[in-house]
């Protein structure tokens, strides 16, 4: 009986040891695979950066024909796939979002609040159905995080407030680099922030404009905030009557769309993208990697605004 017990114990021990060896082997294999995939992803990103110059040159050279960024995606994907298989790009027109940096304006080498754009931003919050009681305070917090002085707005906050809150960073008192910096204000609730997040952006200037040829069902609220006299019927007319090549100027917009020119803010309209976000997605052995570049189409030199691995 003792021999039988020893035999059973020995067999059980062998099974356990075999199981542990299997787990260790699989862990080593998985870690090796992850390391290999990560190394390959770095190589792909370097290759991507080298290829990106070609893409930017194509975009700038064809900017007059690329009035609607989405129309160029198919052709660009064809070009880039011939160089880097399993890579897909997606273009986002950053000329159809509300530039947070437009809430200030330059004045004698500093930034001061821009009241006119502030009123348009309150329109933006209103059309996005953000609680009206929060509009003034949120705007003042944005003013104070962007302007150059250390004097808080009536409902705003400067560095002393942030020093007293360990979970928050100091007010940058300069233009935002990325729209995620708005989260540092810790003011809007998660759902409210989500309502506006896809339609805000941070451009490397204090300009505010809207590419009318990029108007669609996802960003029309931005245009409504800039031209509050427009109706939903007007928005529909602009989209439906837009020719394939896009509206080339204000006159063609009014004539072809049939909207009343008194309803739209002409001064904020542009007719082709000035800034684009390029979203690269590449597949390496079943794992997807994402890479984002924000570029300017206004110049051929120094046109990379920033790169990141997240939105």
C-alpha cells in the first residue's frame, strides 16, 4: 500500500512539474513574442516617419483639390500600402473643430482673453447642451489657463488654486499643445466632456475658422456655434448642394447652397483644410498600433505640429 501511495504521489508531482514547465515555457514564448512585436513596432514607426514626408508633400501639392479631407483617404491609403503593407491612414480635418487656443489673442508679446471668441465658445457649449450654469465658470477657467497674467477671472483660477489641489497641475498660462490638457481643469463631468471632446482641438495659433467643405453630421454644431443664426435646414442645404470639388469661395457657397447670406459668419469661413490629423494604424502579428500626427498644410517647412500615440 505504501508503494502504491508513493507511486501516486510521484506521478502527481511529475504532472505538477510538467504543468509548471508548460506555463514557464509559454510565458517565455509570450514575452519573447511581445518583445519582438514591440521591436518591430519601433521599426515601423521609424519607417512611417520617413514615409510621412512623401504624404505631406502630396497633401500640400493637392490642397486645392483636397477641400474635403475624407475624399483623399482612399488615394493616400493606396500610395502608402505600396510602401508599408498592413498600414491604414485616416484623415481628420482640424479646420472644422473649435480651437481652444482662440479664446486668447496676442497683445504686446503676451496673451489676453478674446471676449468675442469667448461668446462663440459659450454658443458652442449651449448647442452641445452643456448645463448653462456652467458656461461662465468653465470659460473663465479656460481664460486663466491660457492667458499670460496671474490674475484670476471672476470664476476662474490661477496657480494658487492649483497649488492647493495636489491632483492638478499648475495653470500653463500659455497656448495648449494638446486638447487633453482641458481635463486638468477638472470641471466638466465625464459625460459632458465627452459631448464636446471630438469637436475641440488645439492649433498652434489663436485663429478661429471653419472649413465649410468639411461640414458633416459630426461637426455641424461647431458651425452653428460660430453662426448661431443658421438653421438645421441651412446646414442640410450646405451639405446636399455642395459640389464634388467643394465650394471654392463665399460666392459659390451662397449661390449653390441657396442659404441666406445674412445668416452665416463669412469672416470665419475657409474653403480647404489648413491643419490635418493623420491617424496611422498598423497591424503587427495581430496587434494593432496607433500613431497620430498633426500637420500644417500652410507651409512646406516645419509642418509637423506634434506626434503622439493617443488622442
